[in-house]
C-alpha cells in the first residue's frame, strides 16, 4: 500500500513557482531520501504533506486520506520534524513531550509510558528534567525527533534532521532513523548524500521544483561508489 | 476540549516561568497601591473636613458626598483608575501569544498536529484570560484591606455587591484587551510590534469618549456607544447592566474569530 500519493502537486508563491506538478508515491515501510539543492522545494513539499500549508493545485494523500479534505485524519498519521526543532525554551523536555502528546491525542493513561518510549528511543531519558532552552543542538534535534515519534505515527517526515550536528551526533541520529524502518515509513530530507547512501532504499531528487529522479538506491548508483554524487550533480546541473 | 486545556495550561506555564508576566504583575501592584494610597488620603481629608464644618456632610457640596463611605469614596475611583492601568499593561501580556510561536517556529508544530485551528485560538485565549485575571487578582487585596480595617455606621465598611460588580467590569475589560492583543499578536512575528500596536489601538479607544462630545449627531451617539468608559460606567459603579456585558462579549467573540481567520489565512501565503 502507498503511504504517500502525490499527484500534480504545485505550489506558487505569488509569481514564483516553488514546486511544479510533482507526482510520486512512497510505499509503506520505506526509508526515502528526499534530495535536492538548497531552495529546490524540499521544505515546501514537506510543509504541504504535513498540512501546514495548502498547495496551489494538485492532490496529496497520506495513508489514503486527502490532506486537504481530511486534514485531521491525515495529521494523526504523521510525525513531523520541521527544519528547526519546534521547542518551547521555557518548558522541560518532559513538559514539552507531555504537551505534544496531549495535542496528538495520546490516551491519558498512556502518556507517561509513551514519553518514556520515545525518550528511550532517542536517548534523551537523562535529559527529561532539563529545560529545552538549555539543551545542546544535538539534543534539541533529538527532542524534535522524539516529539515526531509520539503517538507512534505510521509516517515520519524529517526535514534535515542532521543539520548543524557534529559528526558523532550525525551518526547517532542516522542510526536512530535507520532503526525506525519497517515499523514507520520515513521521509528524510537532506542535502548530504553520504547520509542518504547509508540508510535509504528509495531516492527522490528534486530540482527547481521538479522531480528529476525517483528510483531505488541501487538503480541510481548503478553499483558505483560515487554513483549517487555523480547522478545528483548531473541531474541538478543547469 | 483536552487539547484546548493543554494549550491553556502550556500558555500559563510558559508565561509564569518567564520574567515578563511577573514584571507586569509587579507594575500593576505598584501602580494600584500608589493610587490606593492617594485615594485613601483624599478620603481621609474629606472626612476630616466633614467633621470640622458645622452641619457636617449636609453642609458640603454635592461632589464631596461620594466621600461619605469607602465604597464610593475609594473603591469605585480605584477601579476606574485600574481600568486605565490595565489598558497600559495588557499589551505586554498579549504580545507573546502568537508572535512567540512564530519566532520559536512552534507554530508549525501546532498547525501539523491533529487539532483544529479554532482549538489553538481558544486555548490561547483562555491562557490570556488566565493571565489578566492573575494581574487583576492582585488588586482584590484593596477591598479586603478596607473591609478589615475600615468601619462605618451601617456596620460593614464596604458594600461588597458594588465592589464585586465593579471588579467584574474590570475583568471584562481586561479580557477584551487580551482578545484584541491576541489578534494583533497573530499578525506579526515581533513581540515589540505586537505590544506597540495593541497599545496604540487601546489608546485610540480611550480617546473616543473625549472626541464624542465634539462630534455631530448621529456620529456622537455612535461614538458614545463605542467608548469603553461610558459602556463600563454602570458596572464600575455597581449597577448590574446587561448592555456592557453584551457589548464586550461581542467584541471578544469578534476578535477571537478574527484571530482564527488570521492564522488560517497565513497558511495560504
């Protein structure tokens, strides 16, 4: 079954076309790398898929629910990490996760165990009592991912989850994302190709608002070590 | 309901753990105590004069008659003053409501969780009302002090019904200010701009009653109707009046709905 179905999705900001008639599908349980140069339309696509922003035209369905017609049903199935982790600096990590769990409608009796589950999964259990405002960048990112995992949504949309992290934190976050495969469908946006190579099986490359590649990792690299880089540079050239 | 309550709770925690709210509470406490002391001084002066003048109260002019008891002489004037103080401090509480969500990028979180925008707005507004109730809550100590240390021939020092109706008018006015401030906060990312514009709007509203007498009919009646001080006049004096309750509730509902439209509309740009 397709977790995400996108048809002719277009978004215009006044006279600028951000994404232009995107059409693609993502199957359940996949980890998909969503690639493209800066400003290609990755974040715009993600904002539309998560229901933050409406499209100018076209259709998008998440787990079979149209994001424009049945936004609440679709949003129930999505965990989203925006480009900047959406934290309230004056709340503790636990207080923050509690708040998000309530917004997501996690049953009252399960909130505590759910917080422990996602905090355990992202390695932030020792930080639960700290204010989110004083956390290091790596921990802020993890709290952002923990927040997305609350309520165990079928689809996780992560917008540049490794941005601004040091190499060790990067590796840890990637391993975390990889461990989510199977149970969750993950869409991961980034412009760091080595990360994608390490964990994704499907690759979508977007350039100037258009899909320029949509294939399995093996088909895109052609088995070569530098295959993904070559393809990326070739496809996103002028 | 649960989500509205969750946002309400978060709003109160967020504000009460930052410095701003406490600064506002302190300013309210300082200003209102200063006015309280001044009014009390005036009251004492009037009482002393009444005791010395032959003929007592009946010999004094009509405008001095309000000083015959604490309710009219002190409390009603105090509520009238706090009304204006509220207008000055409310923008500093309402400015953060949406502007801060924008700045923290948490607005995206709110809009992508499975809740309706109206739940966000209602939760926020309830939080805002909670804050203004805390701010005005400080001032309830004044009638309590008066009822403990004051005395009168009729037994109780204060007419509590009058005092509480006036207090209700004050809360209604505070809640109205927060609704307007919330709408303005939803339009901008900058807290300072939000506070400044809310303040300007409140100031203009304050001017309406002074412009009204100079206007021609039918404009004059319209302005008189819109002026908040004339709307609140009766409630502050302790007369139960439905007109201001309907008026301010409508203003609140209007701005809550406007906020809802505003956050919906921003997703389209």
